[in-house]
């Protein structure tokens, strides 16, 4: 009898979970902490809604949407992927969401204090050229005084910014180029003067329903305060 009641309870729980409205949010990996907080706050305001963020490189997420992945909202670390999906009529509404700065990070216990101190043997890891952080890195290296020297120190190109940070955290690289919001207790940013910044954009998919639209509106209004708390700048 206990097994019957247990089975019935599990079934009721599953039915309850299935009755929740799901909002799928595809977001650039650099937004992980901020988007998780936004999702938590939104769910508190809307108890019947389950916000499910999916994180990855913007180019990978765009490809998944192009191939039919179910997404309601897409947040890219650059404008090009949002514009491409809108041109393909896969996004109905788009707008700028936030900005971010680029920094050079080293392990927290590194003795390096400036770009000039990255010696000939230094290993630098960056984003691959087909991802937003990689394209911004190219602009960054074009802008800083010793950019050509730094290029010669590149030993690895990664598919998203969190993989770049991970290699520095693990000691597999002496330095990496990431977004300012990626700095944590395990790494620190070197003082660098550069005007290069990343522009984030958000789009509502053409398949999104009323709940997806409501989250999109929250993200571009009240959600801005949470983004600011995580270090993102106004669009």
C-alpha cells in the first residue's frame, strides 16, 4: 500500500512540474551568474513559471536556434548573431541589453602587475576568432600599445569566455583576455587603458508565447538593475 501511495505522490509531483510554464532563455556564457539571478527573481514574482537558462557561446546558441531548438529569448554577447537571426525571421523583437569591458586577467597569486611584465615565456589564452570574445580581443589587441607582442604569446583559442578564464584559473595559462564581469576571486585584472567594449543584444523569438514576451520585457526593464549589480554597463 505504501508503494501505491508513493507512486501516486510521484505522479502528482510530475504533473505539478509539467503544469508550470517554461521559458527557455539562451544566453551568452558570460551572463551566467547575472541571468541565473534574473531567472530566480522572475520566478519569485511569477510562481507558476519556470525560467530555464541555457548558456554557451553566442555562435553556438544561434546555430541551435537556426536548427530548431526551442528558445523564447536569445541574448548574445554581440549584435551580429541577433541581427542574423532577425534577418532569418527567427527573432521578432530585438534591442540592446548591456555593455561590458575587456580586461587581461592573471592568476590571483601572480606577481605580474602590468602587460609589459608578461615576458617572452608567458602563455596567453584568448577566445577563438569566430566567437564574440575573440572578435573583441582582436580589437583590443589592435588598440593596446604592445598588442603585437601579446599576439605572439597566444597559446590557445577557446570557444567561449568561461573556457578562457578556466585555463587561467587552473594555471594552464599565465594570462587571458576576458570580460570585466568574468573577474573573480581566483583571477585579477591588470590595469589596462582601452576603449574596446562588448555590446550585448537580446531578441524575442518568433515562436515565443505570452510568457516569453513577459520575460523579455522584464529583462529589458527591471532586469537591468540586476545586470548593473553584476558589473554590466547600460547599453
